[in-house]
């Protein structure tokens, strides 16, 4: 299998900050709004270079969404920034009514998603956000896997007309995708070709899927790994092509198995090509306090869990 090299662990939120800073230099209509979390969202460079294009809203996330929707009317491209929990659950009514319903060109950028927020605990973690956002008509949902891909995705969504939910995280994770990559919304990436099983992973679970594939290869199992960075629109063509070859699939995500990537894949397979599937995701539960590594282990969101799921689904082929 192809070997991927971690060029140096970095947090995906810093990829967002780097992408936003670059947009500040290339897209004069891009503006940024933040709900009192500038440091956490890594927005300092954009603010330093474009102070007149930044709006500090304070701890008033619903107001931030309303302001962002209004700014689009004047041709601005607003990027909102706060934790994923506050970017979705706290402001769902405002997003639905003021942004999604009228197709406003707002980029909802959400850090600290999933259980890897860690020690802040269940009240600040969210494992339902992908489901909430993908159900909104016209909403694009993106969940990149590392620093480089998050930076590329941040830049790409500025040129996409319509509302976008961009999800990223707090911990430092492997940075293994190309620095010069071109990010294509809705286009899955084949990371490793295989013949026995498909592993479709998103976000932090992509690197874990690659580790699992390497371990499985040592057991004589050939795993195909696909990076599903865009949950909606889902690259159904890539998924169907893969499962028609391998005959079974494991979906892997840092999200509830209800409403996430796995459920979108299951719908695709049920309607077009019924295929055995196992889900690596949280099992309809809230999180808790702990280090990211401890929580990924406890909730079955790592390479070991993916390996177990692969061995299980292979028995159902």
C-alpha cells in the first residue's frame, strides 16, 4: 500500500486560520466574524492584516449568524467562527431561517468538533452537528482531515456560492496531505486502493483509517481507503465504484452514527447497491471530559476500532 508521511502534527483549526489569512489577501469581499474566540479559531493574522473587515460579535452567536446573513446582501462573503457546538446547536434556528432558507452565501466555520475537544467535556463537545447541517436544504457540509486540507478547503469555499458548514478540530493531528492540493468540493479522494474492503473515513478518522489499512495488510487483508472530506454533496460515484469492487464497507467518523457520514453512505447503498456496512462512530451518546486520545479509545474512534469493524464486515460478505 502507499505510505503516507506525517509532515508534522498540527491542528486543523490552524489550517482554517492560515486559509482565512490567505483569503484576506486575495478576496477583498471576504469578511470574518467571531463570537469571542479569536485565539481558538486562529483568526489573528486575518485581523492583523484586515482590521476593517473583522467583526467581534462577543458571546452572541445567534446575532453573529444574523449579521453574517445581512452582510451577504451587500456582496460580502462572511466567515463566522466559534466552536462547533455553538456554531450549530445554539443557533440552528438562525441558520435555518436567515441563512439556509434564503440561500445566503455564509461560511459557517466550526472548530473544536467531536469528542477530541477533550477536557472541556460534553457540554462543549458536539456529535450531532453533521446531521443537523446536512439536513438543511442547500447546505454544503465539509469535514477535512488535516491542516493542509483544512487550509485548502477554507480557500475553496470562498468561491462556492451558497451556505457552507466547515467542520474542524482542536487537537494536533497528523498532517499528511499535499501542501499544494486543489480542494474540490464533493470529490472524494482515493488514498489507498484495495480489493477486500472499503474504508470511507472523514476528518480525524482518515489518518486512523490509513493506520488500520497498514495493520490489515499485515494480516493479508487489502483495504481501500477513501477520504470523504465532503459529506454533502456526497461523492456517490466514488463510493459505488469502490464497493462494487470490494463487496463491503466500513464508515468511520467522529460523530454519532445517527445522522452522520455512515448514514449518508447507507442511504446510497440501500437505494443503488445494497452492501454490508459497519459503522465506526459514537453510539448515540454524549461525550465526557478526558484527553482526546482517551476519548477516542473509549468511544471506539481509532484505528483499532476500524480494524475490528473490518473483520466484522468481512464475515458478512
